[in-house]
């Protein structure tokens, strides 16, 4: 799991670095659209897993199907990636201590990713353990989350181009905080009943 997590984190960073290069070459906002496509992939993957599990396909077989599709996608994308580029004279340190407003952005990103990670990694397990839904249904919870995130990301570049980076950051941060407040103050969900089956 340590190796899997490290590989996933490295892949996430590499994808974003490549996306920055593509956005820079295009000279217009594209990052939100890239993340939207990532969300669409997660949405389709979650929906496929939910369908396979609902049909009674075992977890190992379902995961193998998704892994095969991921491998095929990587083989198709590989030749189309931009070549890696470097800037400067190679003396830039690998790790730089954040200062000023960057520290605030890092704190905001840490809080958001903590919540997103909890939703992505643990929500289905929580719902299954508490028996809010049948054992085959929790995958649909992530599917709904991915659908909402995809809608936000599909409109992100459009919003940023019209109101600017600063207003998008402040507005998005306030909406996220409002979501946390609703989540933390909402009544406890009812336990599994026939209505959920």
C-alpha cells in the first residue's frame, strides 16, 4: 500500500506538471478542464465498479477489468505527451520553504485535500460500515460526489476567465467553507431501511 500510494502521488504530480505545460503553451485557462476530465474518469470508473459489484462480479475481477482499461488508456496517451522541459541553470533546489501568501494557499489546499481524500477514500467504507445502504450501493455515493465535482470543474475555466483567479479563489473558498458548515451541522443520516434498498 505504501508503494501504491507513493506511485499514485507521483502520478498525480506528473499529470499536473504536464497540464501546466500544456496550459502555458495554449496561453489560456485549461487546468480546470483537465481536472474535469480526471473527474469524468473517476466518475465512469466508480459507476463501472458499482455496476459490476451490483451484478455480482467479485472485487478482484472488477478491479482487474478497470486496471486493464487504465493500462490501455496509458498506452494510447503515452506517445502524445509533451516532451519534458527544464528551465533555468539547474541550480533551483528541489524543496523550497513556502513564504507569504503561498503559506495561506498551502493551508487552504491541505484542508480541501483532507476533506476530498476523506470523501474519496473513506466515504463508501463509512456508509457500508454504518449500514446506511446495502453493501453493493456505497460505490454510488462516490459516483454522485464525482458528478458534482465534475460539474464544478467543467465550468471552472469559464468562471476563471470571466472573474479572475483571485475572485475565483475567494468565492470557491467561501463555498467550500459553507459546505463544511452544512456537513458538520446536518442531522445524522437514518440507518438503512427499506427506502434505501
